[in-house]
C-alpha cells in the first residue's frame, strides 16, 4: 500500500481562528474516503490542502509522498483530479463537451490551438462513454443539465489518469434521478481496482456511494471519528459530528439518517 495523502498534526488558522486543529489523517492508494460534517466544519479547507491549493499553518501535509512547501505544486497538481462547483464556473458555456475532456491533457480550460494525438482523442471518447456522455460529446457545456455537467467534469478530471480523485459535493443541487444516477456511476468507479484513491466531501449520508471504504467525520475543525466505514459511520458518531441524535439505517450499502426526537 502507498500513502497518497498524509496529514500530520495539521492546524490551519484564518484571522487567528483555527479552521482545522490537530488533524492526523492518512489515505492509502486503495482507499475511497467520504468526508462528512456540518457547514463550517473545515471540509473545504481540508480539500484545499489535499489538492495543494493552500498550506497548513502548522504541521505537515504530504501529497503523493511530496511535502507541501518543498515541491513544485504545479507538477503535483497534474497528478490530482479535482472537481468542485468552482471548477464548473471556469468552463466556457460554449465549450464542446469532447473538448472539455480533451483539454485536460494540457491542463487548460477552453480549446485553443493545441494539437492532440489520436490516442488522446480516443481516450477522451472512451471516458465520455464510461460516464454516459458519449451522445453529448458534440454538445456545448452550457446546454447540459446539472447532472450532465457534473459527470462531464468528473470525466475531465479522470482524463489524465490521476493518482487521487477528489470530489467536492458532486451530488449537490441534483434532483433525485440525477443524484441516483451519479451515485451509481461513482459506486461503480469506486469499486474498480484500476481506479485511483478517492476522497469525496458531502453533507449527507444518503449520498455515500456503495464501494467507498472509509469515512472521516469533522466538527469544528477537529476529527470526531475516522476509519472503515462499516465501523465508523454510526448513529453515535453522527450525533457527535452534527450535534443531534439520529437513527441510522443501512440497506444494500446505502445509508439513511433521520433525526430522533
């Protein structure tokens, strides 16, 4: 097993206020983690550090066995796949979906005058098909539904064969059908032995795809619980994380939580 991510006693301060405090966390290459926590828990900051988009105030962060502060972060980011709502806002509405995926090979947004080999084109088309976007390859990004846009961004993120795929609330804003379709595809991807390590942020246990192996639960910048999902995603840990009692059920690998009076 290879450690693709290691946080060692990490603290992150903003305006002298701790956003993360004493974080110790390791992700191995075969693991698929979900990060749960309420608004303001520190989930987005954790992802910023994991994607080399910021630095800890104290402690160390190693990404793909390279320590932040001692490595060329631009070289490091080429080995990471990251999807968030901010990613979508940077994509031109008139970008052709095929080009959206293809341009990941050059780490650019918007097709210009780059030259792509046939192998790149074939890989882009294969990935579009895998994410059920093959029939939309010639459409523009601006005409896609929310669910289609998010799948297109994931397709772009995996175009370069990243060693870690990080997803920030990939099911947010989706209707029930689009959410379930997304979770089915993420579940299949997570269970493939050829897929990279995965880290997904969500607020809802209902959005945890089957096939994810571990969970990290954050509250007020501190880890409440972390470990294998079957042992760690419990009603007691949900209460400690969200500050209220829950009833938790699991069926066919899907979780559901309802607040208890």
